[in-house]
């Protein structure tokens, strides 16, 4: 490592270590969201399958495996990413509660892997400082940070995509310099994305496109002279095929139920399209006060989410980085065309320079196709992402790389500035970074509910009709509060609750038994925990509210006391009847 | 010919060799065959039998064929905490042949679940065996049930091991889709390896001709 890279590398290491240490302290604070239990069930059934050496096949009957009915997401998930933690939980015989904590700790590991992949990608595209700034921006993006402790699948996929793109760019660079690429690394990187979601196919298309551009550029540059590196296309094609076969073999080994296997990708896509046309949709989301459905989202749905769901400093830096990449892409194309036009002039025509420009053009094309092409495709197809931007965290990590490129570029130029200008720029950057940092502290553990202060924060988002809570994670916080509130009482006490049931179940102490309100109409409950989302807090309107889970003045969940209980005041020291 | 082949790149040899190794493994690796027997137990009036701390539920299973290797039981959960442990013992003539414990946290709540108890990996002879279920760490708010009739047994299903066949045969017999995949992989590896080798040879000949 060069001397110049030492300080940024050290700073990066400190940042990553700080993230892991902080995460290790706070991961238990986060709640359980709606679909964690169903994912956990499927993961456990998969673990059962392997632990029983293929005998227990409940997983094949799981809705996620069948890919039918209401499980539209089954078409897009490769649940083996759940396997390691489920195998570990089975081996350690963890209890239900310990098991979910283990899952959240496991997701922290994926978050750290994602940050390392982003650092590697940014370092390859820029300088060590680019890597540092990319990781810093990503850690200070509350949506990314919060997801590192919630709802395992979006962060693993983001990590997989960052790894896959890193490997794809390494392949593009290798093809230019050595004439061959490492298919094992490429295949493993593809698998890391593909085994989480089928969207990982996009990484393969991007890599194939980048390598194809290199071949096209070299084919067109033949009049400029002999190539610097021999390219055996049949061997490269075979290598790319081997990378795909490796992905396929790993998928098959870890995802043994072929009914939702990638082989079925096209039938599944046809089914989803048919469902969308027939009017069967995934759960709607609130967007600017209106319900939004797949295929019907507003054209600006995705960019709006990027703008309101992320800190201003992150968005501004990413836009700056986008301009930089566009200029590099255009510059490489322009220089290549100039060299090609001079092919008759032996003094000016230069094959080796043309090959370098081809590689630069190909690598920036891959970045733009990932971070501009995919979002444009999603916008054009009016794609619908329930719960905001969690489904597109694989693009958010790329935006962090763009932001790192921009801040790295600025900091490289700042060396030539006068001291007051440098100090002013540093102060502006620090103040801009303080905003998300301070908001994340105030929102804890609901960083996933972040909305930019430019849109009025959580309050403004709620007024605009955006969803403030994240998949019901506030029920766990409500349950934990209730456990403390009733700690001196004799049990058992019955707690009626809305979904997510597991979120409440995890937070309640042993004296409190949770029962889904819909399944316990005939039983007299003692308390009710209800989510603000979907108006579930309005059940039992006559019962007083004894606690609210809220952030930035916005209520996410309420606790109601349903009847007088010995040892507790009645009427309770109420916080009001309404939410 | 030998000179021709020695100059092939490692990628070509790797492709061809992998295809041969996969084919050999598919023929050499045996896969055991299992067969489930019909469910046994009281036919009428089945009900969940809660496994409270002092409760012991016993059922009998009859192995009509040799090779009994698994026992499945129908369990039920009924809106309790389900963090207790379900313990099962397989006995014959009062002698305990195998024991198994399962953490019930994993059972879906308010649901039926057929639990395969891998009580033994050995192939037991035909005969009648007793299966005893307990849950010593349960309580009224934390318990699961097994399906049966009080005093008359539990719903059980025997699973027999009936032999083994080569993986290749097993795939074409039970999972034709996987069999086709394996065949396609072998063809891809062989063809890719061959193309890489021939391509390298063609380039070498081209270079030699240019140098002349």
C-alpha cells in the first residue's frame, strides 16, 4: 500500500470498526417486522431440509417455495441467504426470542460486508478517499443503517449487488489488461446477489454488457493496428458460461426446490405480469396521500423516494458524482472516436490508447447502466416499491459510491485552495453530515423511518400521506414498554395485539401472553397493542391509551389498557383516549 | 495427436475433465430410497392431547416390513407460547431404542404439523414398537399437543428404507428435471472444453503460419 493510501485506509478501517462496534451495542433495540417471521420459517425449513439430509421437505410446501397464491415475492427471493443463521440457530438450540436477536446480529454482518464491498468498488473507481467517503455517506444514510438491523434480505441483496458490480468491473479491467478474467470470482459474486433475489440477474446482464463493449470496441479498433492483448473469445465465452454455471450450481445446491428455481424465471414473470394485468396486486403503499399499486406508480415515484427518504448531503453528493461519471463516460467515448477517425494517420492513430479508452468507456457504461439505466427502467415500467426505498437499496449503495467519487474529487482539488476556502468547505461538509447523524440518534431505533428535513421530517411525511412506521417494528418497542409497566404485577396477563404478532411476542415478558385480536374476540384481554399503520390503533376506542411509541411527534403504535387491573391505577395515568 | 492435446490450455482440460468426473460421480454415488407407510392410530375421534408437565402420551406403531427407520407424528399447537420441548422415546419390550428432543419454538402457532421424528437411523425389523411423548418443561400457557385419542394411542406414520440406487438412475426416475440439468451441464463442460482446446490449437497454427 502506498504512503498516500495509508491514512484513508486507516480512516476507513476505523469507520468500519466503529460501525460494527456500534451495531453490536444496539442491534437488540430493533423491532421485528411483518415478514421476518415468515422468512424465518422458510429459512428454518430449509435448514431442516439440510440437517435431515433431504428428508424433511416442509420447505417445498412453504408459500415462498411454491411461488403461487399471494406470495408474489416468492418469484423474487432466493432464501438461501437465510440458511447460515438458521443452521446456526438450530445447532445452538436458540429460543424463539434469541433466534430473532441472532437474525438481527447476522444482518449486521451483512451490513459490514456491504460496506466493505462498497469500499472496494469505490476504491477501484477512484482513490482510497473515495472509498472512505462512500462508506461514511452510506453509514450516515439512515435508511441503509436502519435496514442493517431489520428484515433480513434487503441489505444482503445490496451487499451482493455491490460485490457483483465490483467483480464485474474487475473483469472489465482484467480483460483489458490481461485478456482474461477470473470466472470463479465473477461467479461467486453473481451468486452473492442472485441467491438473495432474482433481481441479481441484472448484475450478470451488466457484466455481460461491459465485457461485450470491450469486445465491440476492440473489434472496431482493428484498423488502428494489432491488439495489445490476445483475446480468445471462445475461452472468454466459456469462462462467462462457467461463471453462470457456478451460480446455477450453487443456487441448485442451496435452493433445492426447483419450483421456484431460476429455471422458472420466465414462467414466474409471466404469471406476475398476468396477475398485474388481472388486477391482483402486491400490498399497496401510501404515496403522497394516495394508494399506489404496481404498474400504476407515478412516473416520479422512485426519484421522489430517493429525494425525500435520504439525507440532503447524500443526495447532493450522489448527484455530483453522477455528473462526474457522465463526464468521464462522454470523455472516453469522444477520445475513442477521435482516435478512430485518425485511423489513416499513423502518427495519431494509437491502438493501445484506443483500447484504454474502450475499457474506460465500458466501466463507466456499467456504472451508468446500474445507477441510471435500472432506475429509468423501473420508472418507465411504473414499478411499485412498497415501503419506500428498501427494495432499491441495491441502487442506494451505488449512489453512495457516486457520492464518494464526488467528495473525493472535491477533496483532491481542495489541496490547491486557500486555507479559508478549505476551512469553509470542511465546515459545510461537517454540518451537512451532522444532520443525518443527529436525526439518526433522535430516531433510534427507527432510522428506517427517516425523511429529509427539507420535506418536514417525519411530521411532514405523515402530513403528505407517506408511511411513517417501517413494517410494524414499533410493536416491539410498545411490548417492551408494557413489560416494564407491568413488571410488579402477578401474571398471566393477556395482551391483544395487531400484527406483527412476532414483534409483540418478542418484546413481552413471560407474564404477558400475546393473542392476535382477531383470534381472541371471546377472551377478555388486559391490554391492547395496536399499530398506527392501517388504522389498527383505533380498535378498542373506549379504552384509554397508556403509552405511545412516537418519534418526531408522530405516533407509530399505542398501548391501551382494556380493563382495571389490580396493582395499576384505574383510570390509568392516561395519555388520552385517542392516538 | 498427443502433441496436439498437450498444448491445450488448462481451461480446456478442466472442462473436459469436469464432465467426466461428474458423469462418474453420478454413477457411483448411491441414494437411499424411503417409503412412507399409511398412518396408524385411532381412526375416529382424534383430538389434540396437550402435553402438560405430568402428561405422558403413548402410541404404538406397527412395522409391517423390514427397514423401519423413521416415525412421523401429527402435532398441534393451540395459541400458547410454544417454547417448551417435545421429547419422544422409541421403545420395544420396555427397552429404549432411541430418544429425540425437539424445541417447539419452531412449530407454527395455531396449526397442524406433521413432525418427522428421526428416532433411529438403523433399519428395524418388523414388529410393534412403542413411542412415548412427554414435555417436562411445559406449563398451561406453554404447551403443544399431539393428535390422538386419550388412552387409545397417537396418530403415527412409519417410514421404511427400501434400498438404494445410483444417483444417475435416481434423478431420471424421480427428478427428471434435475437429470436433464446434469446432462446439460456435462454437455456444456465437454463442448466448452473442446472449443477452448480447438480454438487454442487453431490460433497456434495461425501464429506458426504467420511466422513462416
